[in-house]
C-alpha cells in the first residue's frame, strides 16, 4: 500500500498560511496594533480567515502521519489480524485525507472582500414592451421576497413605472449579512417565456429584463471630483406622499467623464435624494473597476460565472414548462413558482460552488 503524501503545491500554500497565521497572532499582541483600531480590525479579519485553514491543515498533517504509521505496521507485521486492522484504519484515514485536502483547498481561496457589503440592485425592462416591464416587476418582487427570507432590508432609491403592474426601471439597496456575496450572481440578462395576459391567441412570447448588482461603495473606495458632476433638479413624477411630487426635490447626477447618470426621487428632501444618488454613483464607478479586473480574469475561465458580463443571457424562466434554467452552469429547476417567490438559495449556492471550483482550478494551474 502506497503511503499518501501532500501535494507539494498544496503543502507550500498551507505552510505559507501557517507562517502568516503566526505572524498575525504576534502582531495582534503588539501595543502598536492594539492602539490602532483600523489595523486591529484588518488583522482580526485576516486571522478569522487563516484560523480554519491552520486547524484543517493540522488535522490533515496528523492524518497523513497516522496513515503512514498504519501502512508501516502493515508492511512490518506478520500477524494477519493486526494487518487486517491496520488496513482498515489506513483505508479510513485515506478517505479522511482526501476530504481534508479538499477542505484545505477550498479554505485557501481568499474570501471576497466585498462579500458582506450591501448591494445596489438595478432592474431594467428590456426587449418585449409592456410584457418586459411586467417581468421586471416580477423580478423585483422575487428579490424582495428573497430579502425577506434572508432577514435583509430593502431601501428604494428610484422607481420608474410603466403600465399598471409594470416597471421600466427600479434601483434599490439591499442590506444585511453577506448580501453582495449572495446576490452578485444575479447580474445579467434574465429572459422569460410565457403567454402574456394581453395575448388572445395563446402564443408564447419571449421578453427580457436586465439586472445589475453592485457592491455599495464607501467614500474611501471611489473619489469623486465635484467638478466632474452635473447636478439637475426636477419635480418627482412618482405617486409619492405629501410634498414629494409638488417640489423640485428629485435629483439627477451626471458623471461627465464616464457619462453615468443616476436619478433619485424617493425622498421629499433634495439633500437626501442627492446623498442617495451619490451612493449609487459611487457603486457604479466601483463596479466599473471590478468589471475591468473580472474581464481580465475571465479570459482564463470556461464559464461566465463571476465575469460581470451583463450583456450575457444568464437565466431563462419558462412558464409553460414550469422551468428555470441558469445557462452559466447548466442548472435546471422545475419549480418556477417557488423561485419567483424568492426561493433562490439552490441557485445561488450552485453558482457560488461553480465559481469556487474555477478559482481552485486557477490556483492549481
């Protein structure tokens, strides 16, 4: 029986993580770090990532030693009963070594630094006329229900409505634990196939809506030069409450270098609308930076998972077949109603796993 060994590349990366963990532990005890809240938080987050790696790595090294000992006993013993026990132990340890090796590989993938950020979600009706607006409204409801299931909150930024029950565009912020990390996979073109309520011949129509999910940016992430902004005020057109659509409180901000335009008319206060619009603008500018780096990495990838390509058709919702298909990973679920009622966990979990596997392959290459 061959003695199992640790893959040299995995051994090197594990050893590096173990050395870094010791360095972080030492730094966390130093007066210099203890007196610096920002550095203390930064090192604390790094330690929380490294700790499970070191623990699993220690278990892996221990299992390798035990397995080597069991195999040595098999080769040295002439007692059939002892050999049988050692073979059984070695087989169990080999399975454990394989599982621990996989666990360590997954743990060594650095966490998404933006994963716990709030997410700015933008939904726009695409091709398909009024039916596309109705579908965009369905998507907004789906994310609202998903947020409720996840214990998140939603803050509306801007809403442009079409015919009753339809929306042309909606922008809102979702807040809660791990929001961006779980919603980021929703960016792209969502396609619906169904018979519209206005279709008298019973023909299936295909419509689309575009979803963009951006990590909420902080001021330190993106510096905005006020001289590069054009700010216009206008009267709110939404239904609103008292004073909302009777004063010029709505704000439109244009970022001149990029041509990005952000509007907000949800608040009665012009000042609050401006603050909300600037938050969305920062998020869009940060997303541009992320998209550039993702596009570079995507050249090495086999799928569109995580590339941020919003022109790509990512998912189809087929009503006649009760089917939802995610085209990036080839996953099909025959429970359309539940998905539209906010049951997205199976889809988001599969997408996270696919992206994780890609990153593992990239690290091993």
